[in-house]
C-alpha cells in the first residue's frame, strides 16, 4: 500500500447540497449507510441462474439488475428473463412487466420516478429498435419509444447530473454525430449535445479505447472518466481523466495521474466515486505487478495537474469490481488475500509471486500483514486496508460487479454462494428495515463449541477444540487475527480489561462462532449514556427525540440502519415496533460521529 495522504472523512449529503454551484443540479448520491452492510445477503429476491451481471441500480423502490443472463429463478421455479430483471426492494417480489432486451445490458441509471436508462449491446427493446440505449419504466414496463438516441456500438457506462446524461463505451457515433467513446444526451428528450466532444483515441493493447465507468461529483461540477485509451480530447490521460462541467459546458481539466506506466497495458476494470465526491477508486487486474496491476487505487477528484494516490491496496490477483460507501470501499474479483490492518507501506510481501488460493489458504500468505478474503472484501476508506467484514463468495472467475445504493450493496458473480448462502449469481446485502429470516443455526463443530479465555497479566490466551476449519479471532466485535487452520490457541498480548472474543470458524462455507470472555473481567461494559435522546412509546408507535446540533442524523435499531432523517431534524417516529429494541441516533458533525442511545 502506498499513501500520499489520508482521505477526509465523508461529508454528509446535506452538507454536499449546500456546496452546489454554477447553476448545475446535483447528481444523485448513493451509499450513505453509516456502517458496513450485513455479511449475509437476502434470500427472498429473484436468483440469477446463468450468464454474467454487469450493472445494477436502485430506481425508486425497485432494484434493477442487468447483464447477459437468460434465466432467473423465483420461488424455486426457473423463468426466461433476458438481460434485465427488477424486483421490489422491500418485499423482494419480481417486477414481471420489465420489457425484454435483445442483448447484454451493461449499465443502468435512475432517471426520476420509476424511470431508468438502460445501456448495453442490444438493438431492440420489446421488439422496437433502440440502438444500445433505452428509457424504460421499471414498474409498469413501459418503454419511451420517443427517447431513442442511437449509438453505433456498445454503451458500457452511464452517469447523470440533473438532466445531463453522460454515456460512455466504444462507440464512434451517436445519432450520426462523431462521438468517440463519450457523449452527452438530454435526459428528457434524448437529444445529443453536439457541442460536448471528448473523443477517446489510442488502443492501449487491451481492448481499448473504451470507457469503463463514468462518475459525476455530487455537486455536478466534475465528470470522472475511467477508461482504457491513450488520449482524451487529444491529450494524454492514461486510465482516468476529469472533465470540468461548470457553466453548463465541458472542458478537459489538467487533472492527471502517472501511476499507470506507459510501457504496460492498462487493465482497468471498474471504478466508483465516494458519496461526498472527494475521491474515487480504480479496480485493476492483469497480473501481480503493483502499483497499477491487481490493485485498487484511490485518487482525489480535486486538483488541476499531476495528482498522487491517496492510497494503493494490493490484492495479488485480479480485481474486477469496486463500490464505495461512506463507511467502506468494497472490492470484488478473483483474489483471496488483501492487505490487512498491519500491512506495510508501500505494500506487503514480494512482487510477482505465485498467488494460488488453494496453497496460500493454509500458509497464511504474508500474515499477519494480509488477511484472507475470498473474492469479496471491504476496506477502510481512509487507508485502503481491510475491515473485518468477510462474507466470501465461491465464483470460478470471481465477483465482477459491485454497486452501492441507498439500501445497501449489490453484487454479481459466476458462483452461487455468498456469505454462506446459496442464492445464485446475484447478491443483495440489504441495510434496510426488511431482512429475510435468519437461516437455521449450523450444527456445532466436532468437539463442541466452547472457548476458554485465561488472563496472565496483560495477556489473554484463548483455547478451543480445533475442527479443521479456518479460524478468525475477533475482539469486541472487530477483527483481531487470522490464526488459520490446524490451530487451537491464540494469545492476545495487549488485551484490554473486560474484552469479549469470538472465534469464527468456517467449515465448508458455514461459519460458527464461539464466544470467550476474559475470566478476570466477566462483566460487559455498561451501555453508553442516553446523551440527550428520549424514547416514548404509545402502543406499537415509538417516538425518538434528541437535541439537534446541526449535524446529519442516522437512526439505527439493534445495530442496523433504519433511516437517515438528515440535518435539521430532532425527532423520528416509527409504527408497529415491538418493545425492547435498542435505538441509536448517530450524528455526523465536523467529520466526527456521536452516538446517542435510547432503550
């Protein structure tokens, strides 16, 4: 890992709205979760049986998924569904009226209400010609046949700010106008902006020139282009470029990075921008050659010259997907090891070594500097180092699609297991109110599920019966160490008083937790004070009130996100609530968070 600085703490959405300038409407902001998403995905949504997933979005209360699949499974029965599916985000019910697509869908962008723009390699929607772009209603299935710009080849990326829709791909014309890889379209009329020209050129030897991802900053002032081209608008911008959108136009800025050497291919696969627009992250494949191969790279959006990465995190194998929330940078790919909390800078271990997951799983790679993460991981947005979040996936090629929405994280793989659940190629890690019933607990591992903690001075030694699985030690809810297989003891040499430990063991994809409590300090710490939060209950209706301090508020129940009332609020009401829940008002102000607890 290499850092040129630390990413600033996420600014809240309300603060972003106050900074809008230039008369440009703000882009939509996703990924405000207040914490990492659950490790287990929902099981009550349609399953994707075959093909590949490329794009997804939340459109109103509908989750829309696109790709090259032809079969989905609903309630145990297979259905034909080509390239596009949609379902209710709350209930998981399939939206059966979604129109048919004649080819692959690569990206989806919410377009207001229940309308969405879909892009890809198709030529027909419900039997009517649409050249790689279409505007559809994801609830009624209606297709706006009057909105019909025609790109002459693939459209692989979409983003918008207000009514300005930017489309990227490997096309050379849109509606007959010369637009090589990038164009602007009016979201409402479908007309192409002839004055916006940012042509891509130059094949870097890896399928270019092509746009891999487009990202507009929330204030609508900058457009970030992640691409495989030698030049944009005639100027060298390897892998990434930024266009200034102020005053309604489009000018290539001086922003550039030199992290991608000119003597090797650019194998950039995906990119995503932070919810506050301060940085974006590039996902790279192409062999274990850091800094630009098999890595994820965080770069600031600010600047008008040569910029340095905020951090570079090594993955040792291909990274295909990335999604950024306020609390985590999620990555997916063919990797199984990532930089852990103890990783060296610039990065751990030698370069260009064998990275077979089958052999390294037991050897521990470069432990303790690396941690095992099977095809999907979460990273600290400030450092790029791994967080404790560890659901795992079982694809052959790996996790290739990750997208954050207001409701959580959407993923696509060529496997069928995520977080220990067999759910097909699509996963929905939901932060919302409605969660599927938990699966039945797995049987205890051989030898019992007990764990003993013994303190000697400042050290606590944990012992358990080994069952041949892979062990992870957590302390007070956070990752501490990965002892690996064939071990039955671990010593925490600097154990805080009253620590609680969990030995998480995975056997055949099933996780079992064994709890240990420091014998000398068995009592858990007292709960935090209410700190100005009051709960009143009238029947099944609860009302929370607190003193507003001008920050942005997030409501959590039993440690799960419930709602984001935002700034300027001091009350929250919920109906049909059972008694006994733990409620927390998390307030972000000045870059720091404060929790106020109501019981």
